[in-house]
C-alpha cells in the first residue's frame, strides 16, 4: 500500500524534501513507519522525533495521519492505510499574548 509522508520545519531540513511516497506492507503502524524513516534518514532523524535518550515520541512534535493527531487515535500503534498522509509537524507557537 502507498503512504505519503509530509515534512515541516526542522524535519524537512533533515530529510531534504517536503514529501515523499512510500510503499509499505499492510497493517503498518506509525511505530513501524517511524522505524523505517529512522533507518532511511539516520541518527539526526531518530534524535529529532524521539524524546531525548528514550524510545518515546518527542512531546515537541505532532504526528498526524490524515490530519488527525495520533495521540487522539491509537498512538504509535495507529495502523496506517492505503492512501493515507502521515505528517510530522512542530506545534504551532504563539498565542494570545498581552493585549491592551
């Protein structure tokens, strides 16, 4: 099955592209897919997406499948499906700030 990966901000700099399409086996999970990306893009990728020194995803990133945060789905065990779009994006910064 085909899965499209989209990259934003720092992760885009690490991989050197905005998006790419992968052929992956049926029942591939987000965890499987991130392992595959880590093998392809190496230590810089792995260090960026994983929490420092741990095997958990970085809390500073959002991982989305078709625009839905995997935290609201089945986490890293979320199963991907043919034609889905996987994205790694930093959280949106800013906020309301002080107003007068």
